[in-house]
C-alpha cells in the first residue's frame, strides 16, 4: 500500500489560498497518478499536487516553499523516462498542464510564444496552420509539454537535420526558487549581450527554476517530403548505409533504425507487413525543395542497394509515408505489449561506433539472459536499448541493472554519452560522475547552490546536492513500490 506523506495543515491552507478550489489534490487516491512518470519501476507518493494556471501562482507557491523548506517537483504530462518528474516524499508536485495557452504566433519574426503546459502536438498544429514548421518531434509529442521538452532538451526523429529543442528556444520565462520571475532572451536573431542565461535552464530538469513560458523559433514549412524504408540482412550494412549517406553530403530529416526483435514486435502490433527475415530496418526521410527531395531519395535508395539491402519501399503518397513511418513511431508501444515491464533507455555514440554498440547491447543481453529490442536515431548515433522484463522479479531486475551498467560504461568508452534525450533524473544520476569530469560536476553544483540555495527544486535529481541545514536538499532515492 502506497501512503502519501501529508504536508503540514498550514502549508496546505496557504496553497489553497493561492489556487482555484479544484486545483489542489491531497487525497491519497487522487495523488496516485502523480506518484510516477514514464520511468519503469519507480514510484513515490507526494504530499500534494498543485495545478497552476498563471505565473503569479507559481511565484507565490515557490515563495511559500522557500520559506518552509518544502520540496517542489515540477511536472507536465509525466512522460519522462529518467525519473525527472518523480515526486519526493512530502513534496509539492507543481503541475503546469493547465497553463497550456499559445499566446502568439508571429509570422513576421517566425516565432511562437506558449505557456509551458502546451503540448508539443498543439504547438506543431498551430504552427502548421500558420504555414510554418516546428521541427522537434519527441516520441511522446502528442501529450508531452513544451516546458518538459525544454527542461529535458528533448530530441526526436527529425533531430539529425533540424536539431533538438535547444536549437529552437529564443526566450524563456522562469520562476526562480525564491519566487522571482526572470525573462531571458528575445525575438532577435542575433543577441550576445551578456551570458546566455536561457541555456542554463534548457536541460536542467527542473532543478534550477520553473519554466512557465517559452519563446520558440519557427522555420518555413518544407515544400516536399519523401519516405523510404529499407531492410538489411546485417546491422553493419545498415550502419554503413548511414555513413555513406552522410558522406554523400545528404542530411535526411529522418534516419531511424529497428533491430530484428523490434521489427517483429512492431509488425505484430501495427500489421504494417514488414519483412521479418532481416536483422535491421532503416526508415529514411528527406524533405525540402521538390527537386532536391527527388534527387536525395534516389541517391539514398542507390546507397542502400549498394550496401546489400534486401528490400526497399518508397512511399507513393502522404498516407503511405505515414504508414511506413509508423514502423518507427510505434516501436516503444509495440515492445511494451510483450512483457509486464518495459525499460526504455538511451545512449549515444559516434556514428562510426553504431554497429559495434548495437552488437555489444545484444551480447550483453545474452550474457544476462535478458530479452532486448534496440531501435533509435541511427543518423545521430542515439540508441534506445529496451529491456522486456518484469519488475516483480527482483532477481531479473538486478540482471537488467547489471546489463545497463555495462552498456553505459561501453558507451562512455566508445566516446559516447549516457543519455542523448531522456536526461539524467534519478535513473542515471550515479553514472553522471563517470561521464562528466570533476570540474564539470563542481560547476553544476555551484550553479545549483546559487540558484537554489535551499535545494527545494526537484531534489535528488541529476546530481547530489546538500543544502546546509535543509532536509529538502538531501538526496531522495525513490524505490520501486507496488501500488
């Protein structure tokens, strides 16, 4: 039985005075949906959930939290995969999902201003209605919020050509730990006045401030797009195809792969009719001017065939393109149907090490007698090894943990990183000092100390931080718990 850690009545009364009558949750049954995020096997009940509707409420709640030393964990839709929005005991979950307005689309300056709770899908749709394009497309874009995207510096399938969330943030409104509201950035294409403060908060996972509004850069919508799907008898052939495409000075908007396990799970789930006798599948998309798209698609098809692809399909229209793309976009959902617990991770290595890293993941799974499916963004070296397991089996979960230990270590050895998209959160906190040097860790702790001296913002996430005289600053390592 999960028990909520009740906050002091005085704190709850003061929160109720700030919020609308139905925007404060305190009953145990109401708190359960906010006791976990998208990360498997992690759960912790908060003290309460506070839904905010405007920045002034955020500021008042943070001033209260600062005064009382109460931990605050910011949350959007809870789609994170590293425990970044996991509550800590006796905390306020500050949910921004109701701050979801798109305030402005400025066609003259190619910008969009949105509140942090607006979903990525909503931003993409509003942008498209204006004839423009917002490229970042994380896998959870239908429900993930733009504030969460910024806090995690989310990527997506189009990251190879268009970059990640950071590349589109021009300005931020952030409420600091003491309740002060900060605006950083503007609509200017060029601005080098002072430090780039907004970049401190992008990818900070809610540990330095609460993002409430985001000013985004938009770009013109591509004229045309072409989608291809190629299958290969060996993973190294798919990896070589990727290398050859880049060497040919073609930068596709999408260059994704699935391994054999994932292909079978996807086809069982989505009934796309994928070939099942292959070791690797590549989804390739090019977009831009119509003539360039046709030329690049033809060249990518040629490169794939030169590298021994078994079959290649070229989408005839937008409907077929969406169907082929669903082979990659449904990968996680398809794998999640196989076992009670699906642990989706991410590591990134240089493109030249992709085939080696995929083989290492497969060998590690065999070593620990585990089932794994691997897919990801082959164009930018970002892999998603996904273990199909059961969190109720403690012994098997220990083997999963040992396997990931070796996978992260191998990624670092190959010149890669422990996370390309999902963030550090609590799931990878212990691995961060192995990746970042001592000076980097010291600088991150100093930034935390300056911006959040009492350690109330998302304590226990990303790095260890002790706030002098504050229990909120101590690390809380939430454990798996059955509901």
